[in-house]
């Protein structure tokens, strides 16, 4: 498992500077790794480019869909600001998520367009001929010059969208291309696409309970050099609700966990094929807590088995 | 949509309960004191239904037509669509119901039965419930008074009042006016159920009650 570290520095300007340095001299930073220091955020390389991504990102399903509510929008900006301050980069959204894209865009503007942003969005329309117009609308909502990653949402009209996205990538209008599914749907088709199409990313549901992807998709992603984004890390909160009433196991401290959210996230990001998990939240405390999970120590294979058995028994 | 059977109702809920009910709070604050006017219209409609008269049904249908149009635009299109893309379609359905009310209730007269007897009491009871009781339900189950849903402002009480009038209506054209309100009751109930709202059963129960009463009507 290759792990890099990015040292977290509180000042926004210093962080921007650091990000620029990290991009320019990733190798120099990597040289300081081995086991990462306690004050650093773990990153994993995107296999197709080697670019490091923090292992915890930020989802936006439900949480950032707050419409025109200015109070809620300010709260979302606060969450995003704290996400960046804690060393986060990847924010994921979709045109399916109501006002989430516009809320993210307004937050980024409010935060002065953080340079660390890794913008991940989706195309979700059929027929595929509507894709370019939807992508442009999404880009305007985000207020970014181009997306870092565009994914075909839930494989909708993927046969038409993937050529569009690959053409955009070839023209430099996009950096990475991917596909998504969730909650175990259409895995056979996902595998087929992973085998036959040039993909940078695949996004799937994976958590300590929903582990179907461990059998085929995660190994295939490693084999094909495809980065993996993990959605529904907490089963949309149901998993936290299920385990949260119980005390943390006494061995949680051995892997640096002080909360169930961290324990559940560490299970996911410790899988060597996983590039980034994207929990969604409306809470500043929770985004900080989640980002704390992106730190050493991570569980080894024996500890992962122990975690799975423990949670399954709850 | 492939593998549609693998989707749960919650897969289609795009927003949190907090965001959904905050929408009513912001809407209410933006249109204040429109709620007073809406309440007065509701009370006037109630009085007119009880009193009868040659223009009774046309005025009632016109009031409902305006209420459906307002909800289509001010609630569904201008506000709810900001958090739920499906609300654009809801706005279209509400506008269509307004047109149907215009065609079959204003241009062509809708005959309303007197408010006595079992059916009459059920019909007027639904309208009273919509105008006077429905706004209290949110606060009674723990939501803020600022989030109250009022007849002619919010969809649910507007739909309940319409169902009450349609229970009172005689003749086959009333059946043409029923599908959209009944479908909305199902949509609203499903949304509330997915959000685990305490009053989730209300709208489906109202629709079932209105349909059961109408089904028992002599043609």
C-alpha cells in the first residue's frame, strides 16, 4: 500500500502554498513518509496519474441540498471551509442532488476558491446528447474553469457519455473520467465497463457491512489501475445510528479512533484499492472528526477482520 | 431506470427533513401577511359552501382554481423545485388541476350537494379540517409554528379542501378532478413517510376517506 502524507498547516495561504509545493514536488513529500506523522493527512495516488488525493473527501448527497436558505448555505460553507482547513480536497456532487452544486459553488466563492479543491461531479441525463449542456450547467453552478473528475452517474447512458468525457479529457477540458454506482446496483455491468473502457475512477458503495465490492470490483480496480471512490460509508447515517448506541470497542484506540465514524471510515480507507471515501455531513464537528480518520495509524488486515466481525455482531 | 426494484423510497429523497420544513418557514416569512388573506378566503369559501346560492359552486371552484395556480407557481416552481427537481412536474400537475377546475367548475358548473347528511357532513368536514385544523398538525407533532401549512399557500391543505369540495360535488365531472389530488396525497404521504414524519399517514388517509365517501355516492 503506497501512502503519502500532506502536512496540515492551519493558515489558508500557507496551505495553498503547500498544495502548490505538493503538486510540484510530490516525490519530496513522499520521501518523508513511511508511516505518516500524526499531524498529517494520508493520501493515495490516483493510479492513472500518480497525483495524491487525501483518503477522505466530502460527499454532498442530501446534506448540501438546502435551496435558497441563506442560513443553511452559510452553514454548508462552514463545513466546506473546515474540510479544506483539515486537509481535504475532493468534493463530490451531481446534477441529481438538487441545489447541492449551486450551494457548493457559492461556498467555494465565499471561501475564495480554495486552490486545494479537487472537483468531482457527474453527468446524469438521457439521451447522452444532453450531456454536454448539463455538464456546462454544472460547471457554472460550481464556478470552476473545468472539473477535475466527471463520472457517469449510475451508469445512465454511459455508452454515450463516456466518449464525450474522454473527448473532453483529450482536449484538456477535464482531468479524469469515471463511472458510479451505489448500493450494489449493476455490479456486473460496472465490471464489464472497467474491463473494456479507459477509466480513471470508479465510484461504488463500500462499508464494513456492504462488502460485496471486495470480491471482484476492488481487485479489478487494482488490476486495471483505476482509482476507487467510496460512497455511502455510513449507509446514509443508518450504520452510525446502528452502532452509535454501543460503546467503542476497547481496541479502537489502537487504530487512533475516538468515534464510531472514524472507526467505520478507517475500515474503508485501509483497503488498499480504495482511493477516497466521501462521507457527507452538515456538521463542522463531524467533518473535522471524519478528517481525523484520514490519519495514521490505519488497521492492518487482522484488525480489519476484527472490525468487521465486531460490527456485524452489534 | 435500470433495476428499479432495487431502489427504496429513500433513494428518491433528495433533502433532509430539516431542509424540507425550513422551506415552509422561509416561504411563510416571505409572503407574510398573505396567510391572513388565505385564511379569510378559506373561511369565505366555507361560508359560501354552507350558504348555497346560484353562484356558490362557481365561486368556490374559482377560489380553488386560484389556490392551485398559486401553489403551483409560488410553492412548487419557485421554492420546492430548488431542492427537488421533481417539483417542476408537480407544478405542472397543479397548474393542470387549476385548468380542470376552471373548465369543469367555473365555465361548466359543478353542482354541490347540501352540507347535511352523512356525505354532506363528510365533505364540509374535510374543508373545515383543511382550513382550520390542518395548520395545527405540524406544531402538534413538534414542528415550529413558523412552518405551518395553510390552505391556498401550501399544497396539502389545498388538496384536502379540494377533496372536501369534490366529495360534495355531484355528477361525473367531479371524477375528472379527483386523480391529481389523490396522487398528490400519495406523493406527500410517501415524502413524509420517508422523512419519518409523525403525520405521514395523514394525506393517504384523507385520500382514502374522500374516495370511499365518493364511491358510496349515488350517481
